[in-house]
C-alpha cells in the first residue's frame, strides 16, 4: 500500500520564519552614579550609628547626675604643698688686686722676618743685625734707603747675599729685605 503524500504544510510542523538578529551592543561602562549612591549610603549609615552611640553616652551622664546610676569607683586627688624658697644670702667679698706681670717695654722689635720693609726706630730698633743668609736658592737681597719712595736715588746701600750677612741700621732709615732668613740684632 502506498502512503498518500501531502503537498502543503504539515499539520504537525509549524512554519519556519527567519527573524533578523539585532547587532550586538557595546559593553556598558559602570555607572558612577551607582558608586556614589553606594558610598553615600554607607556614609549616612555610619553617621547615624555614630550619632546613636554619642547620644547614648549623654543619657548615661544624665542618669549619673540625677543619682539613679550605679556608683562607680571614686578618685582621690592629693596635692602636695609647695615649699617656700629659703631666703637668699648675699656675701660681699673684696678682691685683692693682682700684681702686674712684668713685661718688656713696648718698642721697636729686635728681630724680624726676612721679607718686608721696616722703618728703623719705629718698626725695628737701630743697631747691627745679622742673618744666616737666603731662605731659598734665589739669594737674599737687603736695602737701606733714606725714604720709602722706592726710587733708585733713595738707596743708601744694598747687597745680594748667598751666605750669612750683617748690616748696621740707623734711626730714620728704611730697611727692605727679600728672601732672607730672620734678622736678629747683635749689637
């Protein structure tokens, strides 16, 4: 036997339709409003809890003041009296003056450095001076002059020493020395 074939829609199968799919939406950024709301709500709850705790302490203080609270430990404060300072005693002592130290009279030097220009009678004493010679390999130069002008015509005497030397200086003269060892008065 043969089965009849239908040419139309089958009563057991629903017709198939094609439905267009919308394009995918980009992912949403988290809303800042939601974070603000969450943080704000947490802050408000914390404020209310703190206010409740604070006001409960005031009620305990009021109850203690009215005498209805249980007695707590008592605190005793002891103050120590401050002692008065002893009277100040002043003692006067007279100091004895010390004898002055013996010092050499101030005056012109009798020994001086081997470099410089000196006025005889004011900076250095008049007399005869000696040096061991040059303080370096370049030699020792000395000069007696009638004034401090530095001009050639003011030179009374001069010398270059390669060894020990002596010079006699008179009051009012200028003595110039370069690269010499220390000069010491010998007479």
